[in-house]
């Protein structure tokens, strides 16, 4: 059950800030008393029952007043309170972090479900109307040939190409297929890393894509944070 402290669970905005109080050790910043995560759900890039989600890396804030100032900058957003963050002991830290990761993944799934139900209620015929406007996808046959594993199989193709040291031209058909059929992935940024021969960053993008596919949203956010860190360190 999502604990809304701002916003209406019957009419979610798709723009959520989830936060928790920190008791004891803060793994992000020693002085922070709040951990917050920004989650955005896209309806523009939605495909039938798939609503792409962006989960930004968690941040540490010093106080609730600082959190309030951050929220005030948001025009329309939902604010959800998580249970207090408190690591039981040093030897239980990893287990506790894994548990919180699973809880957060469940929270994101619940929020996306809320948003999807609201979106469908608001626009019941939208999916069919979009299909008529856009026409059949040129890659429909390719997706069907992979059955329900089309998305995963495509990600594995990316992974295999990277392992074999393929060039940009070899990646292009797979990248174009992802652009058309799986808009939840920022494949253009992956393509830039390939064109710049940034293999390590490209590998992180693939790990992030698999995490999104498996709905491990916090893990995806951590991979994205590592990508940003490596990009900023480039000369």
C-alpha cells in the first residue's frame, strides 16, 4: 500500500518522489537524514500494457525542510513516504539493503499500476486510436518471431555483439529495432557510447536495460549513476 503524503492515489501524476527518514547510518551521506528517489512514468512512450519508467539515482538530503523545498519546485507530483531506513547492524547491512531494494521495486510496480489504471480510465480508447494512427509496425513480424521473449532476446543480441567486439554498423539494425519497439530504453545514448568506442560505458547501459526489463528499478538507477560518473570523468 502506497503511503501518499501529497497527491491523489486515484489520480496519480506519473511524477513521484519517494522518501524515507534515515535512522543511524546513511550509506549515501553521513549528515543526511532523508533519502529521496525521483520516479517518472511516461505515457507518451507507452505501448499497450508497457509504461516506461525512469528511476533517478537516490539522493541524500539533510532535513525535511530541504525535502520540502525540493517538492515545492515540482509543479505536479506525488509524494510517497517509505518506512524508516535503519540498518540493523554492520553484519546485516547487505541483507537489509537487498530487502529494501526489493521493497522499492514493489513500490515502483504498484505506482506504475496505479498510473496505468488511471490513464486507461481517462483514455479508454487511446491504445486502439494510436494503433490506427500509426499503422502496423514494420518490425511486427520480427517481434512475433521471438514470441514473448522478443524484448529479452533483443537485449541479448546487444550483449552478444558487444562481447564479440562488433562495430557500430553491426549494432545499427538492433538499435533501430529497439527504437521502434522498446522506447523505454535510452538506446540513443548507448549508440553514442558505441560510436565513441566506450565499451565499458556501453556495457553499463546493457546492464541498465536488463535491470529495467526485470523491473529492478533501483539497480537501473545505480547503473545510470555509474554511467553519469564515468561520462563526467571523461577528458
